[in-house]
């Protein structure tokens, strides 16, 4: 009992102030909460669930009539439906998102303690909690905040596995992976990056057999979480759909004759229009799985028939991912603020990568870089959305930028302490610096 009390006291000393700050920021966010401007698929499907229409959503040719679908992953839809059934409505969903946001920032704070002092970690925690792009994403009726929380927990889980590769930690990683796949299936790509990182760090400490067993356990746990939804899809559509049937459409958006690298296509040329019309006609007699596969076929054909253009688009997507897209949606209300966002982004990137360069904890650095690569790969393969960077890059750039800025400030301060006595001596002797050097 004494040990538990001591542990609780240690946790209070380390996280008490941070939890208090999180609570204050959460209250501020609730007071400033705005009604959502856009209602996406999760909300409408959740509404259909409550109306007894099942997991349904309109297709591109159903004239607004909802049909049974597997267009998006189900977890966030179920959460929205549960909150709405309890009477929470849109505000209740937004509050859930903001809670996920604050818990995620606390997890990132814990991770940042591996390479920052407690004072700097707290500063980065406050900046991340108040980070406007993340705040905006959390207010939307989209799975952004829960995605951010699961990413933060996954990073912490991976680092804990490196420290002590215990069975329970492999199981926990499987739970997080399964939940993430049911929120956003791009974690299927992220799992590859995470597995490579783990193998690179653990292959000398853990035997190949044990490592294989551990990966198998993690995969089986994740599969057990996802499998009920996969079975549902097979029962409903008589075909295997692991999670969702929108990968082909997303691939086509980023790989077609009129692609721009962003969600918004360039002015559509005749070939792109013909492809869209072909899918539209096909969808009248086929379900979403079939016409999503047709989108995928068009995208793959384009990639292999236009390798140079695909590489050029990939470079463009990397630029958009790390900088700012030419089209960022309907930001007419904040157009005047975009210059400030740009300045903040420059500072974040400059100090963040400087902090990454200075980082002595090579394990933490390699893990952060792994998620940088993962987020970039998602944009390159599909198309660029702001959330890919905001959710997977900026939460780690912020503590790194704090470290980088602090280092620069200390160097400037040290330089001034060195130069000040020299300047005072020159003034006392009525000498210029050039005269002093000459003497």
C-alpha cells in the first residue's frame, strides 16, 4: 500500500500541474466552442443508425437516398450514435473530441519527457493544447481528435516496447492498431512503418523467434478487433472488405489525368471526365465495393502508364504535405489570418527540425522520423489533406521546436554574456573594437 501511495504521489507531482492546465484549457475551449460548419459522413450515418436505417449512406447515383454501405470505418460512427442516443447531439460529440484532444496532448507530454526537461515539456504541452489547426480539427464532426489520441498512444506504446518488450505491451499495441484501423484505415500503412522500426531496434535484443511470436500476437489482437466488422461486410455484400470501400476512390483522387495532388482536382480534362462518367454509370447497377474497385483500376492504370507524371505529382504532394496547399478548402473567414499561419509554420519547421537535429535520444528521434515518413507516405500514395500533417507531424514538431528555440536563445544569451565584458572594457578605455584588435 505504501508503494502505491508513493507511486500516486510521484504521478501527482509529475502530471498534476499538466492535468490542471489541460482542464483550464478544456474549459476555455468549451466556452469558445462554435457549431460545426460541416457535417460529414460519420454524422449522417450515425443519424441513419438512430432512425433504424442501419449503417447506410447515399451513393453517387442514389439521388440522396441512403443505402447500406461500408464506405467509411465504423468506430467513430458508433461513438457519434451513442452520444446522440444519450441526448448529447452535435455539442456532445464536439465535447468528446475535445476530451480526446486534451488526453492526447498529455500523452505527447509524457513522450516529450524522454528528451525534454520538465519545464520545456510543459511549455510544449501548452502550445500543443492551444494549437489552432488541431483545435479546428477537433471541433469538426470527424474522427480527427480520436485519431490524434490513438496516434499519441501508439507512439508512447512503441517507445515503451523498446524499453521493455513485455507481452502485455505487445497486446496493447495490437489493441491500439485495431482501434486505429476502425477509425482510419491508413494505419494499415502505418503498421508497416512501425513494424520496421521495432525490428530495427529489437532484433539484437530479442531472438527472431520471439520477435516473430510477438508480432503475431499483436497482429492477431488487431485482427480480432477488426474481424467482426469484416464479417459484417462479407455477410452484407458477399465479398471480402476488410474495413472500408473508399481506398480506390481516394487513390483515384490523387492519381488521375487531372490530378493536382490535393483533394481539389485541376480543371477536369476529357479523360478524367470520361472516367468519372464510367464509374457513375457503373454504380447504377453495382454496389459501392464494385465501383470503388473501378476507381482503383483507373488509378493503377494511370500510375503505370504515366510514371514520370506520377513521380512529379509525388514531389508536389511532398511539398504540399510539408508546406501549404494552394487549395485549403473554404477558409474565406480566416483568409486574413493565413499569413500568420504561414509565419508560424515556417518557425515550427525551422526550429522543429533544428530540435530534431540536436536530439540526443536517438530512439525518440528515429520514432518521430518514422511517423514523419508514415504521414508523408499517406499523402504521396493518395492525396494531400491538412490533417495528415496536423495529426501526425505537428504534435512532435512542437516539442522539438521548443527545444530548438530554447537552444538558440541560450546561445544568444551566452554570446551576450561573453561579449558584454569586452564591450565594457573597450568603453572604459575609450577604444573602438578595431583599435583594440590593432593594439
